C-alpha cells in the first residue's frame, strides 16, 4: 500500500495521459468504513465478501451487488496486521491472507482459514492458522535488490492456495513470485514454485495488488490493468490484459460464476476511489500484449 504523497501525485499525473481500453463505468460507492478495501470474493452470485487492509479489526464485510453492507462477521483468533487478499474454495472454506509485508521484514506472515458454512447467520467465527515463511528470504528486511516478499494476491485452485508477490525491488524488475500453500492448518516453509514477469514500467503498472483464479484462468490486478493467464497443465500462459482507466489504487478483484469481473479500489484524496466496479470482458476489446 503506497501512502507517500509523491507517489500518489505521480499516479494522478499518469491518469491524464492514458487512453482507456475498458473503463470502470457505473462505479458504486462503497461504505466509508471500507475505504481501505484490499480483498474481495463472491460467497455466491449475489453476495460479496470484503475486508480492509491492515489496521482494521479482523472483520469480514458482506455486501450486496449495490455495494451495501448486509452483514459482518468478526474472526476469532485473528489479527489484521496486513490483510491483503481473500480466497474461497466455493464449497466450505474461506482463506484470508495476512500476507502484506511492505518492508519485507515480517516473520509472522500467515493465512487464516475459516468455515463459511452458515456464515451469514453468525456474528463471529473461529479461525485456524496457516503460518508461512519463504525459503528465498534470508535477510529481514530483505536488501532492496531482493524485495520480493511482500504479497497482495491470494487465490485457490484444486485445494491448493496460491500466493502472488508484489515487486518492491530496487531497481524494479517486474517479477512476481508464485508460491503454493497447503490448505491444512500448520507451519510451512515455502519455496518459490515459479515466477511471472509482469513488466518493468514500475509499481503503478507492474506490481500485483490482487489475484483471482476462476476455472482455467488466473487474473492478476495492478493499478491500471487486469492481466489474464490461461492455466494449462499447471502452467500459466499469458493470454491478454484489460486496461483500466482511470488509474486508481485498485486492490481487489472477484469473479462470479458467469464470468463477470468486479473490482474495488481504495479511497485516496487525489485519485478518488472507494468504489466497486463491474467490468465486462468483451472479446472485441481484448488487447494483446
């Protein structure tokens, strides 16, 4: 999460020079208490589940498709140090990624696992904990050249969780590390499974802020585009991207069973935001990289 005024000003200037391919039309204002939204999933096609970035209580907010809160649940045994994304297996379990690591110095990264059965009728639920660390990180904080251990993307495929890291390396190299995580509670030392090259145009375009896997496709969000990969025999093949204008602090993506894409951005003084958007991925608007 970038809070520096200079970075925000640069981002504002960039919004003035980009021609939209697919814009976020008909943005719906989210509740004010979700101004730092950083995770979004569909519980079903009519109910979204969201959470804030670090600093909020360990709460999940349930929204209708108009962006209005219909319920909230407190997660027992959890702390929101830096919640960055959320995943749902579509059946029983929700996973909350406390995986933010801006300074690449944390040693308490984890994922909370909760049972979603009947969750709309509960005020609180218990959590189990999946503790993780990265084999590749040997210094805390990592040296600038090796700052690849912040993560803002979490999703699930075939009962395996996937973490997608956010590049903070200096100089910026545009690499996204991908780690696979078991869904069973416990402690795991993870080794990088593979890398995705997002690009070298900087954090505003090529740093991953959210992830969603739906069927045979993986969707990675940045501030200005949604990148789509086809998953073939466990390998991720770049398919296309969708440009998103205006540029804003987009932090969350969710896709329903019909393939409709929903995005959300954080509220910023200069950039605005704090909205929920519905994006239609029309074939005629596909932009090849």
